[in-house]
């Protein structure tokens, strides 16, 4: 598979949709500790008591799995112009960490919600916080590349390869 200049329309759509849904999931997490406690105390199961946070998490999980398959099939653009070997390695491992956290966070949330388990819920919350920090770092690095290095980084994820 040869390197491309940009991501496909589908990859771009998935990227931005997942980013928005992760932000929405983060914004709806506030009362989940109480909701999980109530679920444990009442013995609720299945879809009973599901919250917007739960539905958003399920959606993120499914879309991330689709995104991984699409990336395996379509690949990703090659290195940015002027990227050093260290920058390429940082990009590779940064993306791997981001994908791991995007899978692990909702998976842990699903276990916490369906087990139900406060301990797994606390781990989910910690991993979710790590996901938000890594996503923020990812966004800041992309902005730095686009506006300081001026290497077209954001163009690759906003304008599909024709």
C-alpha cells in the first residue's frame, strides 16, 4: 500500500464524528458515579437505566472499531514533509496510544456498567481522563504542525484525497 497525501472521506468523517462524540461523552459523565451506584443497589441490568453517557460510549466504541478496520484497509498518509525520524516515531506511538485509549475507555465503561463494578468504573474514569489528555495533546500537536511548522497537517484530515 503506497503512502497517500490525505485520508479518505470516510476516514475524515469517522475522525471528526468520533472526536465530537468523545467530547459529548466526556461532557455527560458527571452523574455516572451515582447512576452506577443506583444500578448496583437496584440490581438493574441490560438496557435498564442507560444514560446518554452509556449510549454515547457504545456509539464511540462501535465507530472506533469501524475506524480501525477502515484504517487497516485504506492505510494512512505517509510522513509529513520535513518530519524527522523522532517525529515519525512520536506520531506512530501517539496514534497507537490514542487508538488503545479509544477502545479501552468504552470497553471498561461497558464492563463497569454491565458487571456492575465500582472498581472497574473508577478505572474507566481514570482511563477516560487519560484519553482526554492524549486527545488534547493530539489536537495541540496538529495545530502546532499546521500553524507553526506550516506543513499541512490539518489539511490531511480536513480535505480528502481526491
